[in-house]
């Protein structure tokens, strides 16, 4: 089934850049799937200049060290 949607010009331009030889539906579907997954430190490094690889490695080490010293507990994942 085909639906008509209206988007702003800047959104259209961004989708067009990502489109290559794919359909707009495919690009949008892919973007929606990305928002469903959990973001990792590695994802942030790949995303851009938010975090250097060196800083991400340091954070990963610090988190691992903190986990060693924390008490074990049951945690439910919330989505």
C-alpha cells in the first residue's frame, strides 16, 4: 500500500543523500532500525567528532573497572 507523506525540504535533501540506489522506504526503514538498537561507545566514535577513539577506550576501561567493584544485582532492560 502506498501512502503520501509531506516532509520539509531539508529532510528530503538528507534522505536523498543517503538514498544512493535504494528506495526512500528502504532508507527510512534502515534509519528506524538504527533508533531501535542500543547505542554503544563505539557507535558514538563512529558517529562523528563527539568522542575520540582514545577517549572512548579510556571510558570503556573505567566502566569495566567500576563494574568490577560494584555489587551484582538483577537489572531488567527497559526499552
